[in-house]
């Protein structure tokens, strides 16, 4: 997969020329221009699926562009949608995105998906099948199979796509790439990534008890493709991230931000193997449940990435739940390692470089080298309009004419490689059928070998159940 840098001149020129168009400019009817194309006189008409919380802030970012307008809203929880409904009061409101796409499809050019991870893929593919451009929050999908299908769908339906890892459009990751490409740290062999997440409950017992479903919430639609379970307020509006049925844990939440420099800068595609260490609650060892419903409180994940030329292997290590890599000797005692959100450190044959979460503020280690070394010239175009407006502009330009920082051709394989870590996590606590007593309760640390082409673990069949989940009746990807 070729990783291309973005070029912004075409988009900016297009928007500028649109605003300066002469009054006598001939407007071709939309139906003549074809599916997914926006006539030069029009604004990009965006529908939001999941418009509370992060979804509300996403919509606010889109309309910072004068060329975007919000024309339809969808959320399964009226309480969460209230802010967006008040701000975009002329936009019709729906609970079921399938109904919205059916009734409003002719009025929509693009769709933003900011639901729990559980419904990212079903909503995005439904929109793409109608020729709608899509912006999907990170992680792109709930499982590896979904990520692969989204990548293929974006290519098939020829729509403009963007994953919501906004650091991918930041100056920091571009500056970091220029430094690494200039050879200032030599051949990268090891990477450390860490986050302060989870900041929601993980490693906790499955909620129980009977609770009345709030009248403002459609619980069945909230579940989406997940198995049918009873409503419990412990799952929402935010803590769903810590439950495998709906979220992807700390790794799924933050790796798309923190590992973006790794995947964007280094010559890698898919890992060849993965292993992990998982913090367990002692009661779980005596629990007869083979697979706890809650993500673990903390993990260390180790991924091996062959370089694209097959000559080297780069070890990528992930830490969450308060676990950290060893502090580099080159870092002064009072200097901050990353920032409060997390960070990333590249170790090379000639030195090290560190950045904060989102790839921000890259600096060589020791940090005095940022003044002592001659920094490379700026060769990679920046994205001054930002991640959201970049997508708006690319949609207006049309498929193949505009560019985004995290199109699905990049974001899909990236998400796959991240979610392979969750295969290791979810395999960690599985029962060992070859042991009896205390030892049968969990498998412990095991290296899993990954066949990327066929999306399979080759040495532990039980792990493959997590590559593609089974949807409940009434839900399908439609691919």
C-alpha cells in the first residue's frame, strides 16, 4: 500500500474559484452530474448519524467551513441529540439511520458516523452504497473483518472517506516524518506507544438487575448488530467503550491517535505476530465464564511488523491502563514523557524521537538536539484547514480530485493492524481445555501468528472467532 502525502492546492483553488464564480456560470443539474458529486453552486449537505457527545462536536467542526451544512440528524437517544437538534433545528431528525437514508437520501451528499464502535461499519456501508461520502469516527470498525469490508467498499463505491483520527492532519506527524526520513535517528527498530486510557470502567463484572428503559432511548437500535441484552444504564452514554459488545477498549479508542505516526511514517503494513500481557481480576480466574464481557483494566501488547521490503522487523509496543514503557535515559528527570494523554517513542540505530498524543510536538532525545541539530526543510504539505474541513473540501471536489489524510485505503489497514491487538487480549483469558483446576481458567501469554491476506490466526483457531463477529438477526453489512 502506497502512503501518499496530501496536496491542498487543488482543494483551496476549487473553493476559492467557487466563491468567485460569475453570475452567469452555467449550473448542471445534480442528477446529470452523477451520484456523489456536488454541483459547484451547492454546499456539501451532511447528515449526522450519532449526534450527541463527539458526534455533536464533529458536526460543529464541519460547519466551520462555509461550504458545509447539516441537513439531517439521527440518534437513538433523544437526550444525547438535544444539543444538535437545537443548533440545527431545520434538519429533520430520525432514530433509525436506515430510515433516514431511505427518506432523505436525495437531500444528502455526505454522512458523518459517530456512534459506538459497534455500529460504525453498518452505518457507513449503508451510506456508501447510496454513493454518499463518509466520515467515520475512530476506530474505523469494531472488528477486523468490518475494517477490510469498509476499505473495499470505499474503493467500490468511489466515495470520499476520512477516519476521525484528526492528528493525521496535524503538523506534528508531518514534521516527525521529515525528521525520520532525513535519517536523524537512523533505522527504526523499536517503538513504544502509551495512553492514559481507560478513563471509564474496565475489568468490572457484567452489570445485572432490571432497569426501565428511558422513553427517550430506543434500546434495540442502540444495540445495533450486537447480541440482545437487557438495558442497563452502566453501558451509556459513554462507558460502552469498556464492553466488548459495543467498544474496543483503550486500544481501540486511542491507538488510532497515538499509533498514527507509527503507521504513517514507517514502511509497514500488517503485523506478522502479536502477544500481550493482561491485568486480570483474581475473581475472573475462578469464574466459569470463558470470555469476560468487559475489556481488561490494563494491557501490554507487542506487535512485530515486517518492513515492506522484508529486510527488517520493527517491534511496536503498546501500554495502557497506567502502564508505561521505561523512561528513556536521554530524557531529563523533570522533562515530561509524552503528554498527559500519552505518547510515542521511536528508537533508531542513531537515536530516538518522541511525540505527544496525536503525534504532536515531536522532539529528538535528548531534547537539546532540537537546537543543536539542523532540522530538515519542510517538504510535506500541511493541512491548515484541519481534518474536518479537509474532508468537506475533498467531498466538494469529488472522488479522485480531492485528498484526505486518512482515507479508508489508509485507515482500513491501519485499523486492522490495531485490532489485531484485541485478538491477543481476548484470547488471553480463554479457558485452556488441556488443563484442569486453577490452570484451566486462562491461557496466559501466547504469541499469535497472523495471516493478513486471509485475516486468520494460524496457530490458535479459537482466536479467529474475534476476527468477525456474528450479527444478530435483522442486521447485515450488505456486502
